[in-house]
C-alpha cells in the first residue's frame, strides 16, 4: 500500500461521508432535483471506496481520525436506506448498486487482474492432482477438496494448508463411520482436536500411511493453522499433493 493510494482512499471516504449528509439534507427538504444528482454521485464514490478497501486486508499506521473515517465508510449509511426504500416503492428489479459490464470490467482489471490472471490460475490448477476413488465421498469432503485446489490456483497458500487439515479430518471421520467405529453423525457435530484426530487416524491406518497422515496434520499443518509460520507455493503444492495421495490411499485400503 503506497502513501498516495491511502491518501486518495481517505479523500474518497471523506467525500462519501459528505455526500451522505447532503442526501439526508435533500430528503429532509424534499429537494428531489438535488437527489437526482447526489444519488449517482454517492453510488460512484461508494463503489470506489469499496474497491480501494478491498485491496487492503489491513490498514496500519493511520491516525485516530483516519481510522474512524475508514471504519465509518464500512458501515451502512442513511443514504443506503433511502435507496432501498425508493427501490421498494417503485419496484426496481435490479439493485441501485448492480454493476454494469463496463464497471465490472474496469474493477476486475484493477482488483482481480492486478493480483492474478487466468494464465496463472490455469498453470497452478494443472499442477494439482485429482483425487480418484472407486466410491463416493461426503459432499462436504468433496467441497473441501475443491476449495483446497482453488486456494492453490489462486495462490492462497496458507489457506491451502488449513484446508488440507480439514480434508484429513473429514476423510478420517467418514471412514470411521463406514467401518462402524461410531454411528453416522448426520447433523450432529463431531468436534475434532489433535487428540481426537490421532485416535481416528490410528483406527483406520497403520505403518507408513498413518505416519504420512500424522506428519501432514501435525508437522505441516498445525504450525500454519495456529499462526506460527507461513508456507510458499512449493510447500503448499507438496502438502496438497501429499494430502490427496494419503486420502486416496486411505479409501483404497478400505476397499473404497
């Protein structure tokens, strides 16, 4: 984040707050001509502020006033209520904030493609192994695997490791259910902690396979999940591949 970027964001945020006050004043005074001018200006400025904030997961080193200003623009405005009421009254099908194709294209270039392009996404997703099984798995486990692959393709490497741990937990629970070690939990939540995972993985694996699962869960994933370290692309890919290999071997070893 450059100083110039933050300065412009703060200026836009200040204008947004001012426009909100002017909209409220126009509503109170019944100045519909002014509203027709102010509402589009408010919309444009709010989208710009949101776009700027979306590029900043954290803002550091600002003053108290700057902090309060940026916090304010992330909360609903009275103008938002005015827009919502007007849409309801006239039966608007599309939201006032619905982005046009041109706006999506422009913001996409600034937000998404400044971070990653479809070229990187395709190159990354091609590196990830696909899990091949002779059986079906729970929808939740399938979703976790899908999300882990996408996290890697989108270069969210620490998130990949967190998902790998979740994948191992979900697979261990599913196989323990299938082996009859406990009743299918359906909607009941089975809480997993390191001690419980150790019991589950020990029940469905042994030898080298068990050691591989334990290594991923404890040595590779735990430090990342608990905020003690980060991983790079190579580490994330290795751990994701190891995880899918272990899950595939777990299901294969149980005739699935």
